[in-house]
C-alpha cells in the first residue's frame, strides 16, 4: 500500500487574481482586495485524481485546512499527523513534512507555489532526502520543476509513479518581482517522480521580438480592447504601442483614432473585466521552458475575462523551439478543455506557427 504525506498551503495563490503576483507578506492586502483561496479547490482536484487512480492509498495529512478538511471531503480517512494554530505558516508546513518523513512515507504531495516547494525540499533534505516530493500547482509563480502540469495530473502521478529523478527547486524574491525584476535562484535539488505530466523549470530568456512587436502594432484595430499579459515579449509589444506597461502585470489598452489609451495598468481580474469592450483580444506569450499560456504568473486573466475575449498567442522563434507544446491551467476545467487543440502562434511580422495546446 502506497503511503502519501499530503500538506496544503491554504493561502498559496491568493494574490494572483488581485494582481499582487504572490502572497509572501501580502495575505492581508490580498484579502482586502477581495482575494479568495484557490489552494483548497486545487487540493481537492489532486485528491480526486489520487483516489481514482489508487483507491487503497494511505493518506497522512496535516490537520485542519492544511490537509485534513479537504481529504475528508474527498472521501479519505486521513491519518492526521500535525496540527496548526491560527494563521498557517511556513513553520506549519515544515512540521508536517518532518512528521511525514519520520513516518516513512513514499511521497510528499504538497499544494502551493515555489515558496512552499522550498519549505518541503529543505525539510526533506534535513530528515530524509530520499523521499520524493511532488507539487500541486497553486501559487502565482511556478519556477520550480517539481510540479505537475495540473492538480489532477499530480494526483495521478502520486498514485502511479515507479521511479524518481533529481529536479530543481527555484524561487524568486517577490518584492523585486513586483518591482519588475525577475531573478530565479536555485534553492535546492529534490527527488521527484518521473512522469510526462511534469513541468520544466521556467526559462527567463526569450529571443528577439522586435519584428513581432512591430507587426502586432501595425495590425491593431480601432475600437478593440487589448488585454496584454506579462513578460518581455509583451513588454516589447507594449513599448511598440507607445505606452509604459507593467512588465510583470496585465495591462488593458484600447486602440482609437489617435493611437490608443491605457485603461488599466497592472490590473486585477475584476479591474480587467470591468474595462472590457465590445471586442476584446487577450494577448499572451507562453512561459519559456514550460509552455504555459494561462495559469502561471497571469491569474488575473480569469476564466470570465478569457470567455469574453479572443486569444492571440505570440512568441519568439527561439522560445517555441524550446517548448514543443502549449499548456493551460485556468482553474476552470471546462475552459481548459475548450482551449485545447491546435493554436496559431504569431512569431514575426506576419509569420505564424501551429502549436498544440495539450
């Protein structure tokens, strides 16, 4: 019988929809902006995948909202190993992982982002570095390669993996990230199940996009509202359109007879939705090395915004050569299914390439 230790960071990802680009030190501000927890829902999807794949799995959990509650709701009879008091913290995560290691679990399955991954990896390194770990993606920024591509995939992998490999645990400084500076730092190495449905470490380089940006700017339609995602590729397009956009946020710009007007800079999901027009185009670039176009670093592009918009994907040739396929993780399973299939990606002034969203 496989034994899995399961821990949830319940505040992971709360800052995404409201434009905070992370939750480290920003929980209260996220709540003031109306943020809702997304980790419990993603935890439940992972456990559904786990239970469907292996109904006999033994689940060890952290108490309360850090695992016990969602596990019970999913139909497990979990073995509660730790309890947290009040607001959960990194110390609670580390205590749970230490307890799982002492119990000799076969895997630690965690729900969170890169910060949670660091807590899990460092604790396992201290207690038993041969125990593998696997992440259920719930954070705003996912730079590490220890995560499955979706919550349900994480559950399936946890139940069925046969071997492991060493992968990177990375993180960035969220304050610098909010200020527009992105520097990924290797925080450690961890054993992770071998599976096709794992994501790669995010690559920060993209290639030349000047011709692409010029082509996009030449083709904008008057009266159309453009929702422009984060990243250096979109940054070049924003510059070509003539405005100072948010390098790591989502901006809303409307084309008009005079050129265009910036309606929202670094907007939340509600702000973006509130400024949509009659025709809207969401423009995004896939994450280098991973291929995600939605669900990693741009949660402000909510399902409601995406359903109200056309979608245009842009990328440098170099980035597409490294990716192979595109991925989506919007938090809405029906929308994810609708988005899957072959998609045109603009790579130059007029040139396009077909790539599949899987």
